[in-house]
């Protein structure tokens, strides 16, 4: 990769300026005056390019639709999860405020588990802050090999491979598999995650057949219509994070066997949470051995960072040698790998976290039901609160934060279809009864639930 790409900047009037004027040698920042720095910024102003006009118009349209996304600055309290600190910039000097977070994907609170934190600190002291490069260039740490073996063991597979994120593990693995041989057909659930879609779309030469969400009859009809000798792959998830529903893995694997297809299962929102050791829904249902490839993340149920795939030794070895998203990306820092390894081992051994999370989920649903607050009943740990309008959803989220000190992310299009906007709540082991009472009362007020159905009724 070239260190300095060939650029052709404009001076703001549509005229191309010389590369020397915009990108030639400049004095280092310690030697530049403020006027020189401002002049340099002005010299690379490319606002006249049509793409900048496109961005401006697109952002205006996104704002009009009520789906403009803003970050909320929150700092997690490691010793008080799920409480975070929020700076309130409108107050001078800025005033801090505690916020109870209801939308985090650190479902078990493992990201603040002392043993996990200490493992990361010890690894930094022993190995430094970064990995130093890709595993091919800088060597591979024994920690990486240990974690890959741990994930393979968790899912009952021969081997595993780490990626820098769950998004990359899906994108790189699916794209690599689907470009390996001519004629691949990928059967993809309509509600698959964007990372899976990116991998499938990036597989040039492969065909994609979308089947209706969790509709096995539609999947079978499309499998039956496909050429018998074509290589086939069914890509689907176990827990779908927006609706909180769960796929029928056993029946999907049965169809795969019937029509000679491989299976690729995303267990991102299930690993750590389901099964006797946290191996996901496939472990819970005793079906993991029938799935060809199980993909997961270390960033949700395990509370750290990174993604992985597990499968047969040859398949994983092929991905290691062919997946560009693995080969050309600096590997996970040893501190992250050590923390993830400690987390996975704890979660596999101690089931109380899973048990407590599901107890808290049911306690929260009981309160919502008794207070008359609408919610989507799901078979998973995810509790969506339907709103149905982007502007209203965003406004309710804003008021929860500003008036009640409660954070619940608004989920709007394109994450979910228009008209199905919602708040997505994820009660965890450390959400107390008092926290639940506060959230239910706030939702009842903001959603206009009848005042005679109180949180006290819910707790009774």
C-alpha cells in the first residue's frame, strides 16, 4: 500500500490545485504559525467536489427522517456497572451525572469483571500495548493460540481463528468461502446482520438467494429450486438482536443435509449466554456438531473485543491462508486476547451469570406487563419496546436520558424497517429491582400508559 495516495485536491472554487501546494513538504506542526496552519487547511478544502454536496443533502434528508445518529458521551464505571458517568456540557463548568445504561451488549458485565481486567493489565506489563503487526509479519502470541483453542473447544470444533472484530470475522470468512470455488449459492436469511450481507455481497461470482426470516418452508423451496450440483451455503443467525427471536438450528441443519448444503451460523448474540458452558443456542439445543461453521464475538457475552470462527481444521486453515480480512490486519493486542481468554474460561465454568441474567430479564418483563408498558415478547434475553415512529423513538430516548438518567438506544431505520422503530433493552445480572422500577415508571410516563397501573403493582 502506498503511504501517500495520489490525490487531486481543489481550492474550493472547483479548480484543481497542484499536488505540491496541497501535499508538498510543510513545516512540522511545532514550527507552523497559526496562520500557516489555517492556510494549509484552506489549501486542501475540496468543498467544491460533488460528493461534498451529496453528503450535505444526504445528511439533511437523514435529519428530516428523524434517523440522524448522535453519539452520547458515556464513561462506564468499572466498579458500578451498569452505571455510567455522563458529562452535561450545557452546564458551565460541565456537570457530571450518573446514568443507568439499558442498551449495552456486555450482557453479563464481563468487561468489568476484576479477573478479566487484571488479565489485561498483566498482559500489557508482560507484552506491551500492541501486537506489533499481523500474525504473519510479527509472529503469533501463544495467547492467540490458546484463545483459538478455547473457542474451538467451546463449540466442539477442531479449530478456531481470531479476527479483529465480529464484523470482520463474518465479512472475511463468508467472502473467502464464497469466492473459493465457482458456482457458490448462498442462502441468506432476510434479517442477517450487515456484516454477513457485506461478506456475501463481496463474493464476486457467487449467487445470493434470500429466504424469508426464519421461514424454513421458504428456505426449502429455494434449496429445491437450486441446481443440485452447485455448492451451497446456508447463512443464518441463532439470536436476531433486533427482534430477539431465535432460529430453528436443528431444522435448518436437516435441510442442509437434505440438499447438500453447508451451514454458517452466527452466534454473536448467544455465545456466553446460552448452553451449559455458554456455547450458544447450538450448544443449548445439542446441535453444534451438525453446524459446519460457528462464528461468534468476544465483545458481547464475553465483554471484551474481537471475533472468531470455528470449524474443521482444514476449513479454518484455509481461511487463515486465504482470508484477506485476517491476513492484512494487525492482530488483536495481547491484552485484549488475555482478557478475552480469562472471560471465556470464567463464563464456561460459572453458570450463575447466565442464570442471573435470565432471572433479571423475566423480572423486568413482569414489571413491564403489570404496568401496562408494551414490549415484544421474545424467547431470548432481548426486550424490545415498540414505538413505531423515528422522531418519537429518538425523543423518548432523549427524555429518558435528560430527565431520568436512563440510557436506552433508539433503534431506527435502516437497522429496522420503517414503522418498527423501537427501544432495545437488555437487562443484565446487575440491574437491580430499583433500577427496573425506575425504568418502568419512566417508560410508562413517556409512552402515556395509564397512571393507575403503577410500578408498585408490577413489583407486587
